[in-house]
C-alpha cells in the first residue's frame, strides 16, 4: 500500500474514533470530576481494607 494512502486511512479512522468518544454526559464537568475522584477514593479504601485473618 502506498504510504500516502495508508496515512490518509489512518487520519480518517482517527477522526472516526475521536467522534465516537466525544462526551455525551449532561453533567457539568466539575460534578463529573468530583464524582470521579469520589469513586477513586472509594476504590482505594476497598483495596486497602485488610482481608480476613486466618489462623493456621
């Protein structure tokens, strides 16, 4: 395949992928940010929670 054709196809596919990932959320960006950080905080707390202690 000619390099110019390959590059044109790459640019077309990249534009399609960008269009598919545009935000569709109706939430304001500051609310989305706070929600995201809250979810991260909860996940970190769950990951840091010690597991059950087993006696051997």
